């Protein structure tokens, strides 16, 4: 992996009016390479249970210091990942929100 990047809900993943609350990290997602999007954290999104997903092939390497109940915005550093240059989601969200 050539580059270290930050999982954020950036580049339009959320609106300023969205209410995003951190619940917990998905521990088993860290420390190994994933070719497809994977869940990296549980959240409450506008009052509904949801997940934060990776948005590219990556190696989620470490978590930020988020605590349950912390509010997230587009600039919040959620976690860190390593990726090859061509896999980095340039001008796209580095993480997305999804429901199960």
C-alpha cells in the first residue's frame, strides 16, 4: 500500500443538516486488505441505525479517537486506511453511509 488516507464523510457523503452520531467501530474490518466496500463503524444517521462503509479497495489500518455519542461531520477523521494511488477515491467520498 503506497498511501495513507483518512476515512471521512467528505465530498458530499453527508449534508450539513444531517445528524450523524458515532456508536462503535467494526473491529474485524481493521488490519486486513479488502477489495470491496466494508463496514467500518456503526452510527445513527438522522435517527436511524446505519453503517459507515469504506468507498474503495483499502487496508483499514487504525481508528481515530471517536467515542460513542460523538457527532460526525464531513471533516471528522473516522479512521485511517492504506491504498494504492489508483484506488484512492479522488473527488469522491472516502467513506459512505449505508443501511442494512
